[in-house]
């Protein structure tokens, strides 16, 4: 859990993913289209990936990826991020965290 929290606090936007996950790809693309450059941690390519996956599950991520943090705060999984985007608050969250500037 400490590793997840540490990585999540190092950049304004952080996404924990798996390379084979199509929803992870979609969430990364959404962030890029909004102008953000999130730190992306692919759990299946990380030696600590399995333990980070369990830590994300303990936060309530089910499935464990994608797991999104903005401004060091856990935002949620893909359905949460899409809901925030649809209601217009995702962009403001990214601005407030200084992940985007416009």
C-alpha cells in the first residue's frame, strides 16, 4: 500500500494499468486528449505489480485496474473517471491538481 501511495503522490495524475487492459488504454487516451501527461504504472510489467494490485483492491478497485489518482487522491476506476468526465468535473480536477493548465 505504501508503494502505491508513494507513486500516486509523485505526479499530478497517476494511472495504474495493465498493458493488456482495453479500459486502461481508453482512460490513458482520455487523459492525453484532455492535455494531461499522467504517470502510467503497468502492473504486469512491474516487479512489485502483484503486491500493488492487492493494495489497489484494498482501496476498493474491482477490477484492480485502471486505478486513477489525481493530486495524490484516489479518484476511482474507469467507471468513476468516465462519470466525472461526463458530468464535466474531471477536467476541473485535473486543472486543480495542475495536471493541465488550460
